[in-house]
């Protein structure tokens, strides 16, 4: 496994974690009409570069 595959797998995990955190904040607001405050750069979409499009898991080099 080369370093770009590892970076792709790690980047994919970061993207998923960000999506989970944003969804959790939406659900915590309870749909009660409360405006969810965006923190930092949440309004910026994380784009997965094409080179990482098929890197979906990390295999250790043991």
C-alpha cells in the first residue's frame, strides 16, 4: 500500500466524521425551529479528490 492510498483512507474518515458531527448537531436542535449555529468552516463542503475516490479502507503493512 502506498502513501496516497493511506492518505485517501484517512481523508475519507475525516469527511465521514465531519458529516456525522454536522448531522448530530442538526438532530440535537430537535427540529424546534432553533437555528443551528455553524462553527468554523462547516458551511464549506469537503471534496474528495478523484485520486482518493476508490480508497475506502486502510490496511496496515504488518
